[in-house]
C-alpha cells in the first residue's frame, strides 16, 4: 500500500510553477553523486538566472548552499539566502529557487541500506508525483 503526501497550498503553487516551467526549454543541470556509509549527497550547480524546482523527499534531509545566492519559495515562506547557508528540510516539503548567481547546492540524505543504484535510491527517497495530493482538495486517499 502506498502513502499519499498531502501538499499545502504553497507546495501546490510550486507544483503549478513546475508545470509551467516544463512548457519551456529545460536548462541541463548535471548532478554529482557522493556516497559514504549511511549517507548519500546530490550536488548541483545552478547557473545564474535559472529557476529550479526541487523534489519531495520521504525523509528529513539537510541542504547546503556552498556558493551563490537564491530566492527560495518554501512552505514556510519566501526568503533570499546566500552561501554559506545550511538548513534542515522536513519530509514532504518542496521548494522553488531562483539563482541570482551561479549557485552550488548539495542535499544530504540518510541512506540506511547503502544503496548506490540511483534509480532504486531515488525511489526510496523521493515521493513520485502520482503519490501527491493537494491539501484542502478533500481527503488524501491511499493509493493501491
């Protein structure tokens, strides 16, 4: 049985933004992957002037901005942050970020199985779009 993650209205707006963004040419942002015992990190470099939308994680994770600055829209509000900046993100949250300058962003996740297959790892860590529902649009049902 799958669990549906209920999104708050800010996250619904971020999802709507992502839908609109997909109508335009994508900027390729390579991902660098790092593994240590029990830990997985994804690092991206966002070019200046690029708007990016994150993924919804199943678990708490840590984000680190080691270079650059971004405007963030998160369920807790909007803000501008500049490197060095580190914050904890709770499960089920998603954000949009606009890079004011080239920005290096790393997400650190617990990897309890030490999985290194990126497809399996993402399936374990990320909530797929079909398992999301918008809070306030009724009950968030469980998918079969």
